[in-house]
């Protein structure tokens, strides 16, 4: 398969995956919890207002490879924001 065709297929797949990723609502959360087990990393998200107990919102289980990939993506996306936030203090 020629490179141009491969690139077009990749682009279409990525566009379709992005449509799927944004097809549902985003749930508000202001607290997160991470626990590790033999199967991977469990990320749980809750929302807490005032002094009340947090309310469970969502949780996902990621393999260690997926958790590391998420860590790398977040680190890359947030590095400029983190630099601005830490220098503003």
C-alpha cells in the first residue's frame, strides 16, 4: 500500500476514533484516586462540594502500558500550563 494511502487511512481512523471519544458527555469531577493491582491501574473520579462527602462519578481500569501512555500524554499536554501555574505562585 502506498504511503499516501496509508496516511489517509490513518487520518480517517483517527477522525473516527475522535468522533467516538467525544460522542458521550463529560462528567464533572474534582477529585481523583489511583490504585494499583496486578491487573493495572484503577482511576476513580469523584466530585465534592463543600464539606460533604465526595460523590462517585466514574472509574476506569487501565493496563500498565495504557496508564503509562496516559501519563505521557498528560505530561506533554500540561507542561506549559504547569510552568505558568508554578511560576505564578
